[in-house]
């Protein structure tokens, strides 16, 4: 969040917090949604005139139970519904075509089968 006053052009960003609601004991908590690092939403990845571009993807995720099992990456040029890779790491690289806008998201799954969704991010090449 960014706060802004009508009396000045100065803005002030706030910290981002994650939390869970305490209650009756649970045997398993869902992981927090992954935080996208790169490519950031609305980023422009330069193609440098190449026919294809190697794009590095990176994210972070946390879980109260510390039992993240894997991440499913959804990536396509329409709505990020195509599952393209499942992996245990929080980084990967894809070779993509230039002159397109891509949409991607990360679904985090823990060992109990609980999931969370990062939300959809887009970038252009």
C-alpha cells in the first residue's frame, strides 16, 4: 500500500505483512501465497532482436508448518492457466518468444496437499 495526501506530492509505502488467524489447533496450515520477484508484474524483458529469449523466473514462499513440497508454474499468453512445470525450487528459466505479453502464477503446495495461489502477473518481451 502507498499512502498519499492531497496536500503534497510525497508518498509513503507501508510494510507488507502475512498472518494467519489463530484458533482451534489445526494439523496443517496452507502455505502463504508465493511472492513474485521476477519477472515483476508489467515488466518488459528486452529481446535484443533475438528470435527467442531466456527468461528467469523467481519467487519466494513461506509456510507456518515449514512443509512446502513443490511449486506449480502456470504460464501462457492468455490467462496463466497452462501448467508448464512442477518443481521443488523457487527459480526456473524458460525460453520464450518475443513480441508477446505473458501471464504467469505460482501455485504452492505443501506436504499435506494444501495449496495457495500467487495471483496472476504479466510481463512483455
